[in-house]
């Protein structure tokens, strides 16, 4: 099995590049947005990025699931079902794929965006089932060998995880 790595970055060191908002989506003001990718999953279905934006009001259409963590500033978000939330530094929110929202940024907002492409229902079900089987197998009871160093001399059941 290949070694797994940990990719990390400090949000203040991520290179930011212009990420213009579609002009047809702008309702008020002249918001200027920038973004910088932090990491992407090996299979390309998940990405983490830093995003910031100056004052303005605009529509935003979420084509993928996006969880946001507001770092600085605030944004008032309104959805089609008249749900309005003010998100401030420290707040976390999930916007599901297919959601359209009006974003009103009074002055400035900076967020981390965790973006994930949702899997089609049959594939998602298969992945969840495989994950469940894997967790059951990892927790399966096994017998320790008799006379195992540092253990009791009798065979005793342990979970696979306790061997680590």
C-alpha cells in the first residue's frame, strides 16, 4: 500500500488569484473576488480553497456541495425559500449542490470552501456500503496467539484496531 501524506497550508500563505463573479449574477455593487486552492483529493472529487470578496450583492449557484467556514468579515445569505442567514467569522454552513443563494457582502468576507462533487445515488450507496463493511471488518474479533509477548498466555479476543 502506498504511503499516505498530509498536505497542509496556512490560509494567509495561499496564493490568491482573481476569481471574477459572473457579471450576470451581480445585483448591486462591483464585488471583486479572489480564490486560491489549498488542496485537492487524489480522485479530484474534493477541493479546499480560500476565497474572499469585497462589498456587493450577487447570486451564487452551487453546482457542487460546498461547506464554508467564514474566517473574516460577514455575508448575508438568502435562499429561494426565504431562508436568510448572516454568517460571521467562525460560522460554518453547507450549501448543497443545486442551491441558488443571494450573497450580500456589506464590506468584505473571507472563507475556506470545502467543495465536494456529490456521487450519483447508486454509486454513493455502494461507497457507503463498502465503508460499512470495511469498518465492520476492522472491528472484527480476532484471537491473539497464545504466549504473545506482553500479553496474557491465553488466547483472548481483541479488535483489529487494538493491534496497532
